[in-house]
C-alpha cells in the first residue's frame, strides 16, 4: 500500500471516530505515523495496531470525568453526554433549546426533570395525554422503549398507570380494582379526565418485568403515566410524576 493511501485511509477512519479532537489527537498522531512510515517503511498492519491503540487511549482520556456544560438550569454530570466533546457518548442526552432531554429507541424526546449522579439515576417526564383523547403522545411509537444494549434501564421505583385498556388486561396480575392509583388520576388530575370511565390498572415496575419498556398500543392500553416512589396513602398532590431511569457506571 502506498504511503499516501495509508494516510488517506486513517484520515477517513478519523472522520468517523467518536474521539474527534483534530488539534490535540488526530493531527499529532496521524502526522507522526505518516512520518514514521516514510522514514522506517513499517508495515501497514503494525501501524494500524499502533494507531488504534493510541486513539483508544487518547479518546478515553479525552472523555474521562469531562462533564458537559449546564443545559438551561440543569447540570449535566459525567458520564452523561450532551455534546460531541464532553461526557461519555454511550450515555447520550440532548440539550434542545436549553431543555435537557432523553431520546427513546424510537426517537421520541422526553424532558429530563432531575439527575442524581451519586445514585446513577435520572427522572424523565412521562408523555402527555392528548386533549380530548385517552392516548399518550407516544402511542404511535408503542410507548417508551430503551435499546437492550443501552447502559440505561427503567428502575424499580416506578408505579405505572395504564388507561383505556382492553378487557384482556383483567387476566394479568395488575391492580385494576376500584382502589387502583389510576382511579385517583382519572378523578383528580386534569389529564386524567380524558380517560375517565375507561378500564385502568397500575403496577410497580419490578425487577421481574422488562426493564427497557413501558408499552401502550391500540387494542391494549392506549395511555399511561408514571409516578416515582408512590406510597399508599399519598395524596395525588404529592405524587412525583416521572419515569426514573438508572444507568450502569462506565467501566
């Protein structure tokens, strides 16, 4: 392989690398490798291993403990990444118009309400229930879902309420009784009035359930909301609406 082809190959590789920092990493390493190739005529295989190792080390150093700037009023602690040059890109969040958001596997954005980096948790807003319907705003996408290989998952502190459900849900172990939390939501929450009179249920998102999804669909249940750390006897005014997510700390 010609030297010029080798250098072009790695410039192309760098363009697709998540560890972009042309001045401090790519430029220096690439030029050094190309110079060595010209002087020593090393094999392309040896140079490839050398380059990839240096990029890996330099990239890891570039992201380690590098927190992103605030998004609006919310701090964005490491490892969350709201930009190309901060945080860990595996923990992607988005700062859109000074609003910090989490993107589902289907591409729906949920506002981030709070972050607790000590316990590796964040809370996102549940979807709204559309006016004059009993449909969640993410119904067309099947509800909320996180990729199975994501470092995030749904914690066991969420009580999920489902609305406008088919009779088949009565075969499940969910609480669909007249004392279900969902009845309080229908009766006292402004959004709940759209679902009043429908079959509703609630359940605690425990470890035996899918930790990457809250599902809604036409023919099943068409709307949902979630409350974090709800306790029997809590008044609806004290409910902490949200979907709590937790993440695995970086290796």
